[in-house]
C-alpha cells in the first residue's frame, strides 16, 4: 500500500525526536516541526502549469536546498555533480522497471531505495549531506520521470506517496548505516584512550 512506509517511518522519526532525543539538541524542535508538517501536507496536492505536485515534496526539496546554502561555489559544483549522479541513477531505475521489470528481484521503489542509499553513502561522507543530497537527487529524479512519462501521455504526480515511500526508506537506510559508522568510530576512540591509572608510553 502506497504511503505505508512513509507514514510509518516519519511517525517513528517524530516520536524519536520528540520523546527520546536529548532535549539539549539544538535541532530537536526544528526536526520534529518539519516532520509533522511533511506528514500533514503529504495528502495535499497543488497544480502549477498543469503539473500536479505533492506539497510535502516541495517542502522537502526546499528544505534540502537550504542545507547547502553556506557552501562555496566550488563545493556547490562538487555537490551538484554528486546529486545529479543520484538523480540519473534513480530515474534510470524507474525506466528499467517499466521497460524490463524482470531485472528487479523486489518491487522497484524498494530496490531503488537500497541502490540510492548505498550510492549516497559512497558519494557523501557526512550524514547531513547524505540525507539532504539524496532528497534533492530523488526529487530531481521525480522531475525527470515526470517530463519523460508526460511525453508518453502517462499521468504522473510529482511527489506521490510511492515516491515518498522510496525517499523515506532511503533516508532510513542511510541513517542506520551512518549510525553504525558513528558507533564504530566512537568505540575505536574509546579503545585508543588509556585506561584510568595507566600511563601513556612515548
């Protein structure tokens, strides 16, 4: 059922941020607020120049763009190239599934999420860049899909619940992987520190 993964993961994220995340975290309120806004607006659509948009997808796209607003021109160019790689890979996945679906062991949105998540992990080093860069890439991919399918007279809604499902699952996989990287780094640093009472040999 379209939207199940999106609602389940976003509600789980909102509950975690609201009730479990450290209250001193400066991003706690903002994350909880925007998650709630995205959940509420996911059922509403607007039409611009005969194109149907999900309001939630527009909010996600604009919010993700603001994450790179302080980057230098050279950094923006580098990030743009990586985002375009994600967008092309994601839209290619959709077109392959339409042309020859036998290549997909599982349903295309889920297969696409796994592929894009690990591609994002390879392309980006920081968790923040992975999440926002991937979101922009998947929104651009959605736009490419719309422009292509529209020429074939196939009705397509930008930011549909299926797309939001895929985006939410992708971000979840990235979060799990980045969390594992953080734990590995944390325990490596802990093991490298001298125990209490021990002296560091030079």
